[in-house]
C-alpha cells in the first residue's frame, strides 16, 4: 500500500492510558522509521500491550496521540487500520474456523481486492508454511502454527506496518527460531514492531529497541548502544555465609550499593546451595573491586568469586527496569 | 456493505458448524408443526393462525427462548477469547460488526421460519388457504424475531459471559412478552404503556392478518434501539 507521507511510519506523542486508578502507560513518545524492526521491551505489566493497542487503534488513549504514516489514528481509524497488520498477544483467532476459511475471511475484511485474494492467500500459505494445516480447525493447531496463522492474517493485505505482540511466547526453541527467521525476512521489506521479553530475540532481530518500565519509556536506542549504554565494566561476584543459610539479598545489595564507584547492583545466579550471586555495574571509569572486597569481608561473608565481565543488553535492561519489577529472580544468560 | 455481508456469512457459518443451528431448527420445526397439526387432527380443520399467534404455548414463545440462545455468543464469546481485539483492529467499523452479527443471527431465524413454510404448503394442498393472512403472519414473526435478536445482541455486547448474556436477554424478552397478559393487573394509568410496549400485542395484530404500520414501526424501532445500544457497547470496548 502506497504511503504519501515520507515521515515515520508510526509516531506516538505523550501517549498515556489510565485504567481507573492505574497509569498503565505514561507519556510514551517514540517513532518507527520505514524499514525498521523495532523491539518493544519491558517486564510483565510494563504497558507494552496497552501501548500497542493504542497504536493499532483498538484502544483509545487517555492523552497523547498516535500517527500512522502521518495520519492521526483517532481521527482516521479505518484508514490507519488499513495500513497496519496486527497480531495480538496469544494470537486470539476464530477457533471454530478452518485455517483456509479464516485466511479468506481476513483477506476479505482487510480489503484485499477479490481478484488478488487467491494469490494473496497462497503467498501467505507458502511464506508461513501453512500448506499442511489448511483444512484443520484453528482450535487443533499447535501454538507455533497458531502464531503462523496469526502472522499470515496480519500480512495478507501487505501492510505498511506490522505490529506483533509477543509473537514467540509459549513456543519451543525450534519454533522460536522459525518465527524469528520469518520475522527477519519480513523486516527486509517491511516495518515491524515486535514486543517481547526475550532479550536474545531482540538482539538477533531488531534494528532498534524501545524499553518501557512501569508505563514509562526508559530507553530508545540500538541493541549495541544499549548494551554498552552508560555502564562501565561489570563485576560479577559470588558470596556465601561462613556457615548456615545464605545471606539476605536485600541487605547485601544495600551494602554493595554503598561502595564508591558502584552504579547498580543486580541479583544473579549463585554457585549452588547457600551462595548468592551479584552483577555489579561500575560507574564509568571506576573500578570498585577493592571496595567490593572490603564490603564483603566487613559483612562477615566468604567471597567465592570476583571478576570483570563485559556489559550485556540484559544488564542494561535489568538496570533500567528493576526499579519497576523486582520479581525476576536469577540471571538467565 | 460488502463487509457486513462477509461478517454475516461468517456468523451464519459458525452456527451451522456447531450444533446450535440444528437444535434451533429441529426444536422450532417440531413444536410449530405440532401446534398446527394437532388442531388439524383434533378439530378436522387446520388453523394456521396458531403458528403466528402469541400465547403461552406458541412458536413465538419458543422464539423468546431460542433467540437469546442464538445471540448469546455473538460478542461475549469473542470478548472472552480475545478475538474481539483482532476484529476491532481490522478496517471494519463498529456498525459493520453489529450489523454483520445481527444479520447472521437473523439469517438463522429466517431459515427456521422458512422451513415452517412446509406447513402452509401442506394445508393449501388439503384445502383453500388465506395466503394474505399467512404472509402477514410471517412478516410478524420475522419482525418479532428481529427485535428479540437485537435485544440478545445488545446483551451479548455488554458482557464477556455468555450465560449472563442469555439470562439478561431472556429476562428482558420474557417481561416484554408476558406483560401483554399482565396489563389487566397493572394500575389503569400504566396499562396502555404496557399494552404498547408488549412484544406479543403487536404480533397478535399481525397474526390476525392485519398489517398495521404502527405494529411494524414498533418492531423496527425496538430493533434499531437495541442495535444502537449494541454499537455503543462495542465502542466502549475501545475506551
Ligand atoms: N483493560 C484493562 N483494565 C485495567 N487494567 C489494565 C487493563 N489492561 C491492562 N491493564 C493494566 O495495565 C498495566 C499494563 O498492562 P499491559 O498488558 O500493557 O502490560 P504488558 O507490558 O503487555 O505485560 P506482559 O508482558 O505481561 O504482556 C498492567 O498493570 C495491567 O494490569
Ligand atoms: Mg502484553
């Protein structure tokens, strides 16, 4: 579909959504340029789905605006929806329909011209690998096939912008790899927004990453820049108590945070029973290792390991979002 | 308009892919057949008016039960499964969604009514028949069904629970149906309002073969009002 304006494909300004007392999305502004794959990251409940719903026009913002190809979504809802292909979280499709019938329905409702419908459907079938399941009820499909049908309905009208809400959640590693390849192929010619909390996924697929936490935009940068972002070297340390149960996490974090030259302290995996791991981000140019050693000794703990590592995207993600979500336990690198 | 037809066809198809359509058709055909032919056997004369006249045992009362069963899933099920979000992200307006779903349900009701045409056809074969009266009766039942289905759709659009949608729609429809016979117990100043609002009174007129514009207008107004409410309920989804 041709786009008259040459500006960003999607632009949000001060996007805000309030559900009763809770502020789900709070003044989020970002842009997506033509041809980009944008990773939309954030912990559970950060407001990713709510933001994407507002972008697709299925939810009205409490404040702020969304523009798709320069058009205001609230002023021209049908026109902007024509330009978007949306796959909602968990791919809610019509379970009682057969795959082929569902694709026909999607093609008709997404205004694929009657003459081109057959070709559009067969293009989607080969692209998303749906040939074996065409006659099956959607209810019977595995999660991977379900997501593929969801992708097919989202792309069938060749939209300017694809918005995919956690397209790989709940899939096994093989299926994740397949969907990721599919998305990367798509990204060569399309603009894609992809929400996820799987970090390797965005690192592997996305040109740019937007991170939101607690409804607020906390970062908007390339994966490489984000990994390096603002953090000096990372020090990994593992401690255990002289005897008995492992030391208190919060107490240790507080002690380590007080060391000069420490920017952030994040919980990480320990080394077996009774031990506790930490990743400590140093301030730019600082080396907090002597101070950390002293702090551990002062706490009466045994230091099992203390060494420098290079910063990862995950460090940045966790540092930026941990204030909002303490629930994530160990490190899964 | 083409999208309304696409949506209506999908709903109608969904009915026939599940037992709903067959249960509705069989139950409706059997009961209405029994009503017509029991008089034929007992009295030796067929009274087709039985088919259209509202009462305590009539096809119309059956529709009061069947219509909410037809409509309860229309929006509630989609809201629960989440597919409503996908539907709302397509380039279709809320009005197109409402009309598509309404016409899909009306399609099923129309099939049920059309199948009962077998009865008047049987009767003409046995003897003379007042086709004008029959057509007025069918018009009445169709308008009556449309109003019931629109009420059911509005109830379905207001909840994500199909059972709640059914009970609400059945409750409202039953009150509007039975109030016709209860008007004599109501205070004098309220009785005319009840008489006018009753779903059954207007059908009674049409069943007698009289097509009065007031009765037609009543059903169309009720239907339009309920559809408007459905559209508002759907728009609230975006809020
Ligand atoms: N319809 C709603 N009514 C009330 N609160 C809501 C509604 N939708 C979302 N919320 C709240 O808004 C916040 C953001 O939710 P959202 O679903 O956007 O998060 P998310 O980033 O998509 O999370 P996840 O990773 O778990 O999918 C949450 O606190 C959620 O409880
Ligand atoms: Mg979400």
